[in-house]
């Protein structure tokens, strides 16, 4: 049976996901809980090693949750994060292997990651970062704008949101509807020849 070919997305969809999509510093509007659930329901299908799915997401939306996040923000990220409708804490669970009997049931994948928690950190961080990138693209696909960033105190975020767990924060993503008048001119990107080669 010959391999099946999937049609390429239309240029407008590629623009929305990549070419004209921008990182926004001023985000407003409202995002419903239903939209956040739709967002996760797209993100969860992105591939991870052994389907380990180590990312854990906290959608910081309420005033109480924002007050917990606020002390951890660097000065340059404070105002835009507090004003954003939602800020996603993208974390990774270093005990992701506990869910592998459910997520990867056709073999004993849990045993691959048995042992000290530090032995799972690299896999959790790598695959959780992938899932954070899927979140950015999924948000754009749903018509949301994003403002991903570091620039916060991970230890304070972990203490406020993940105390007593094996979850650690990775990065933040502000979500909302962007003000195009407030974005910087588009920065250049490296050419294929500068960044890639065909071996």
C-alpha cells in the first residue's frame, strides 16, 4: 500500500502559525475556560518520547492566582503579565514515568525511567519544552496571540504553584488578543545556509 500524503496547509494558515504571527507584549480581551480546555485538547496530541507527556500547565487567570505569580516576575515582565487575560505556567513533571503504564501501555516503559528523580530531568525538560511549543502554535491556531518568556524566579513559582510535587516550572506564556500597534518591527531570522545543511 503506497504511503498517503497529507495536503499542505493553505498559505493563510501558515501565516497565522508562523510567518505573520508575532510575540505580543500587550494582550487584552477575555479567554473563556472552554477555550483553555480546547487549547489543551490540541496540545495533548503533539508527540513526545514514549508518549511521556511530562508538561503540566497552570492557567493563571484569577486575581488570586495572579497575586501568587506577581512576586516571581522580573520587572520587565511585570506589567504585561499582570495585564494579560491568562498566563500559562509551562512546567514539567519529573515523575512523569508514573503515568507511563497508561500512556504507553504496550511495553513496560515505566521501568526505563526508574531510579533517582534526577535521572528523569533531561527527558522531562526536553519533552515538556516541546509541549510548551505546541501550546504556542495551538493558541495561534485558535486565534489567540501569545507572549512566551522567561524572566521570572522559577523557585518562587515552584513554591507558589508546585510545592510538594515533582513539577518544576520551565517558562511562561501570556495569552490574549494582541495590540499590533505595540509590537516591535519584525526581527530578522537566519537563512537556511546559516542555520541548516542537508547531509
